[in-house]
């Protein structure tokens, strides 16, 4: 198969072999496209076949007849003739049939002098057979030099035109394989093609450099293509334009250094040249094929050429060009995205540069954290006041949380070494401590807060108290709720906060105190609502302590309010914030959905939280999300998958003392019980209880470990401990007074009691839970009472409960309850009517999760794409679609859109 250049050479060779079809060929090719090499190869081949070849190239400095004079020099030596004499000589020598075919090969025709062009114009009209073959090449769109209008009349007289196109991806791939002796990876080929724009000489230069370096043509090398652009390319470009003056060189250099497509005004300010001078320079560079001048601004034909030229510019000159460009763009009100690249590469030591860098970091942070980090790091190399430097370090640390928590720690530590105003010192200390806690470096974080409290107490009691709130919360969550901590919480609640800095955080801690110490749900809600007046991530006061307020609302009978507060903060945070902050909010929302029994929503948020937290290395804080994910899988009937998840995340052994692992241990017990590993499950439930009670979390609303342990004892036929634990939980739940908690405790007590007593207790549980938003707990209580009624010989009442359990469980995604209820209905002898035991039919019968999946499927999404988007398992999508088809009375996706009315 012929390559592009081989085909072009074949086309030229046909000029001699088929003169009757016209033997005048014009070759158009940009700089570096290989037109000179093509003409040279053609001339050598023609001479080898006996043709008389005359070669010359135009030059912008030529005087009259210089091109023709060079062309004839090989025959007659140097001489000077008039136009008429040249024409006679040409007719004698070029059109003589006895001397073999004559071929004129002319490169850079656009630079030829007018006299030579006129002579060519008189030769070209001759009839075939009495004229020489002519092959001429020029740079397209370059036009003629001033005063050389003759070329415009000459070009239409060529019989054929051949345009040299840049290499395509396939040609670059073939060339790379040939030059490097191995098949290149697609990523390398594409990167090479993009950097070189397929210009043959530039492609060749890059491939030569890659081969010389010994690196493989793979994805790693693809990312480093600019390093393989030969500096010789830049030197050649600068040499070509040297004779055109300093203004032309300065303009070309500025275009290369400033990159992109700088406008004429920007180039004018950067080079200190007038706009007209820049415009003239760009015109010359465009004519020479060095630049491409388009409406948006001039650019090099290939990024690699710009890189090569910029590499030849001294560093000081590059910095000066960027500084002038940044100054101009700032003064003209350009977007920060345009200003930032120049600020980062500009000169140091100028105050306006530091101020602009800090402003740019703030402006671009929400949509380009990498640029924000780069601006802050660059600003910190400037001379800054201590307070400004500290503020920059804090901003840098918070921005670095988007990428790596460990890197953020270094920046935040540095800020605390400076003399800071109390508010700034408090913010830095709390940010550093929060980051250390996320990395499971609790002792370090606690030391940071203690040092901050000692430093701030004589200077600003309000900010000292704000740091102490975080310290107390950390001690509660990391260790045991011992006497000093209890005493300090009581002291803090005895008097109001001394100022605004600590007000909301203290309310969050007091809400948590009510939950932990078995206070009142009403007071817990009051404190929590005050704490969350500005959301769960208030600006300038983000802290894990607000978890306590969300938890208080969720366990005090107001999970709906908790969900609205979390979602409001998530909406404000959308597209902003660190991976740690995003993970924190997703974890909170997953927790509220878990309380409400929204299985699919809980699973989706838990997975989103894990992704965000994992992106910054906050693994310990991810344990709670892993546990919620595993619990959701159990509720979906996938206990084995949940067990595998816990094993992958390293949560099958002894767990760290963080309070998130109290819940993890409880969930692990549920997983093992669902697998039939009852002794191990019981050990987990009791361990969860021991951990939470040592922390002061005796409230069953937080962790219902007693109920779980009681149910497991009952499965083991250990009725005495089962009754004892169930009774204790019911007593504590009644003391707390929240229907959700009492209903769940009644459900466990009823299952353990069995018989008439159990039926009565489960009836109370159903009645209470029906009034709440906790759908999974309600469905489970319905199922358990239905099962007892079946065994008590009351099938009609049992079916009512089982059908209701089925309906509620379908709506909240509790597949395990759905399957169990279906089995119980069938075992009880119930045979569904034509519509089935799944209740109403049609689109109105779809659960929220089923409808969400169905809508995406109707849009043409694959099952895998739907699972990825909704953060659920593939089998969950398949199950939802199967139920949807049955409810809609269709057999597959083809009827979804019509059935849904979309």
C-alpha cells in the first residue's frame, strides 16, 4: 500500500510519461510538509530517467531574473541577459526535441522575482510537446511579496494542482512503527499526531527524539511528548526569520511563549511593539508559513513548533512576556482563566503579581482546584505579610484536600507557625485537626486543638471555646466518654456561648449530649435545629461536630428535617468543596436515608461518599459509609456480597476505637446473621454494645444492639438472655419517647416473645411505626406480625399484614423483606389473582426506585450504565426492571417509553 508521499511522487512522475494530459504541476504545501523533499526526490528520479532537470528556489531577497539565473547556471555558467534573451535561450535549450525532455523544478514559487515569473508565464502557454515540464511548489495562502503581482496571473496556467495534506493518524501510526521498530500504543500515536498536527518534518523530529531516548511509544511517553520536541526545530524557525528583522522575530517568539492564539493587542503589550507593527510581522510570518493567521489570533501550525521556539527563548525573556501579558489582561478585565497561566509564569518580586495570584486562586477554586493550588503555591514564593501568608497557607491546605489530605496537613501546619489573628489561628487549627482526624491521626489532631485552646484562651475566649467544642467531640468519637469529658460537656451547657464563633458548634455538641446521656428528644431537636441554622457545612466553620446535630434529629423523630438540612447544604456545596467535605455530606445523607429505610438512596450515597473520601485518602472516615453500603446489601438480600465488601475494606477483624466502627460492628453482625453464622453475629452485636456503652451511647435510638442481640439469642433458642435484652431495650426506648425507637424495640420484643404476647407487641409496633417515616422498620414489623398470625391460625389477618409489608418494602427497596413476604404468602396458601400479590398495576404502582431505573432504561441506557449512575448493583437494576415490566404489562424495554408516558 502506497503512503501519501509515495502517491504524490507517482503523480509527479506521470508528468513526464503523459505530457499530452498537461505537464505543469503546482504543489501546495505548508512549511514542514515535505514539499522541498518531494521536489528533490522527483528531480532525482527524472534525471535518472534521462530528463534534463533545472532546479531553483525562490528567495525573498531576489532581484530581477535571479531565479532564472540560478536555474540556467548549471548549463551556461553565470551570465546576465535581458528578458528577451532569456526567452530565446530557454526556447533553444528547453524545447529542443533532440536533447530529451526538459523539466523545470521550482521551489518557493511565491518568493520568486517578477522578471523570472514573467518569463515562466511566457513558457507555460506553449502547446504540449513544445514546452518543458514544470513542477513548482509554494506555501498555500502565503500570497506574493509586495509588488509581485505576476504570480496571481501565473498560477491559473498550471494544468494540475497537488495539495500536500498533513499526515492523518493512520500515517503517523505507520511512520512511528517504521521509525521505532515496534507497534506504538494508540495513546502515543494520538498524542504525537495532536502535537505535530501531522506535519511530516515535525513528526519525524519527534520520532527521532523518542527513538534516541530509548523510551517506548506508550501512554507514559504520550504524556511527555513536549519533552521530545527537538530544539533544532525551534532554531530552524528562528533562522528562517532572522533576515526579516527584530520585530518579526519578537512577534514569533511572543506567539510561541504566550501559546494559544494571542490577540494583536496582547502581542503588542507583551512585545512593546505597536499593533500595526505586530500585524505586519504576523503577515510576514503567515506568508513564510511560520504562523497561521486566523480571526481569533495567530498560532503556529503545530503545538510542537510553538514548544520548540519557546524553548529557544531565555527564561528571563519568557517571564517578562508573561508578566506583561498578565498585566494587560488584568487591566482589560479578561477572565481569570485567561490571566492565571501568565501569572504563574511571570516575574517574581512585584506586589501586584502576588495580589493577583491570591485573587486568581479564589476566583478559579470552585471550578479548577488544580489552578487554584498552583496560584497559591506561586503566591507563597512572593514576599507576603504574615497574616496574608497564613491565609494563603490555610486556603492552600483546604484546596489540597481536593487531592490529598496528607499534603494539606503540611500546608496547614506551616500556617500555625506564623503570628496570626485569633480567628485565623482558630480556623487553621480546626482545619488541621479535622484533616488529621480524617487520616485517623487522632492523637496529633487532639494535640493541635489543645495547643490552639491554650494559645487562644487569653486572646479570644470565644474562638478558644470553638476549638474546645471540636476537642470534646473528637474525644467522644475516638475514645470513651469518660468522666472528665462528661463533666466538661455539662460545664459547657451551663452557660451560653460567649460569642458567635462558638454558638452553632456548641449547640451541635449539646444536641449530641442529649442523645448520649438519655436526655429528652425535644431538647435534642431544639439544640440541633439551632446548630444547623447555617447548614451542616457552614462557611468558615466546617466541622465534624455538626454530625451530632444531624444524628440528634434523625434519632429524635425528625429524620425528615435532618434530610432537608443535609440536602440544602449539599445543594450549596454542589461543584465546590474538597473530597473530604463531599464525602462528609454524602455520609450524612446516607445515614439519614438509612434511618428512613430508603435502601437504594442509602446505597447510592454511601458509594458516593466512599469515592470522595477515598480520593483524598480519608479511609477511616469511610468505614461508616462501607457499613451503610453493607447494611443496604443485606436489606436487598445480598448478604454474601455484603460480607465480601467488608472483607475487601479490611473490616472483618478487630476494628479501631472510632465510634463509626460501633455501627460497623453492628452491621457486621447483621451480615453474619443473614448468612446463618449466628454465634459470630451475636459476638458482633455484644461487642457493638460494649463499645457504645463505654462511649456513653446507651440510647437504643443510636444503636439498637440489644434488639439485634435479642433476636439472635432467640434464633439460638437462648430465650432468657433474649427476653432480658429485649425488655431492657424497650424500657430505654420508652424513656426516650420517640415512636420509631419504641416501635423497633416493640418489634424485637414481639418476635422474642412469640405467641399471643408477641402478636400483641407486634401489633403495637405496627401501629406506632405506621405513623413514622421509617419505612423499612414498618415493613419488617408488618412481616413479623404476619408470620406470627399465620402460625396462630389467622390466615386472613396474616395476608393483610404480609401484603402491606410487600407493598411498603417494594417502595423502599427492601428486597429481602419483599422475598420473605412473598414466601410467607405462598406458604400460607394464598394464591394471587391475575394482578399478582404485588398490588396495583400500571405506572402508578412503580416505586420511586423502579421508576428511576425505568426512565433511564427508556432513554436507552444499558443496565450497567444505569447501575453506575445510580450507584447500585447490576442485579438491583435487573430486579427493578423485571418488576417494572410485570407491573406495566410489557415484555421488555421496547414498550417502556409508551407505558411510562415519556
